[in-house]
C-alpha cells in the first residue's frame, strides 16, 4: 500500500513530522496550507506576500512541532503560529513600524449590519486595502478575538492605540462598504 494513502490521521502526520519525514511534512502542508493561507491573506497586501508569510509559518511549524502538546486543536496551534508569523513578517519588513494613536471615531456611528451585506471576497479585499496598522489590529481584534491589551503587548503599542486603530479601521471599512453598496444599487437600477 502506498505510504501517502496509508497516512491519513492528523496524529500520524504529526508523528511523521516529529521524525522529520519529508512525505509527512508535504502531506501536512497540503492538508493545512489552504486554511493557513486564508489567515495570512488577512494580514498581507496581496497573495505573494501572504504566501511568503505562509512559507515562514510552515518553517516554524516544522521546527517547533515538538512543542505541540495535544492540549488543543493542532489546527488552532498552527493558526496562532500563522498570526504571530504574519505580524513578525510585517514588523520585519517595516509595515508596522509606527502606529500612532488617533482620535477615536465614535463606535455608535458604525452600522453592524454593513458587514453582513457583503460577499466574503469583497470584504477580504477591503480589509487588505487598509493600511498595515489598521489591518493588523482589525484582524487581531475582530477576527482572531484578541483583547486590546493582548494586541498592545503583541505589537508593542499602547492599549489606546490598539482601540483607536480598530475604531478607525471599522470606520474606513464602513465607508467602503456603504460606497460599494451604492455602486451595486446604481448598477442594479441601470
């Protein structure tokens, strides 16, 4: 029986990767690359940048797989590595060098319903168009579920800066969503 077909369980892949078996590493990559690429795409400007982040993520996964303790999901463990790797990549390439605290946009002006009216791909593109600081804080808070205190520690910024970056990102996204909806409505009417 072909070894690639025989190795199907996550536990078997992890054991093989612990033994540095190339086939197991390749199979693990094939199984989880799409999921982790979706994580890195949220932090990147474009797909090539996300693929660079993904490559570094898998290097870390393979180099530190022995630290996975099977106390949570393996995919969740790799997702955390992808998030941290993406942030490190942005910092290393000076995309997150200076985040300034800005005047917070009142949150009551944000329409919660706006996000629900968009296709996921459109929303991802809008998030990717945010500046690196806004995009990173928005992803960490709104999608990954980190607190502003945790974000501040991760990015070496103040908690207030995290809050203001998030509020500004939400405000910008709301404006873009509303503009997109107006364009779509005008096109439908014509």
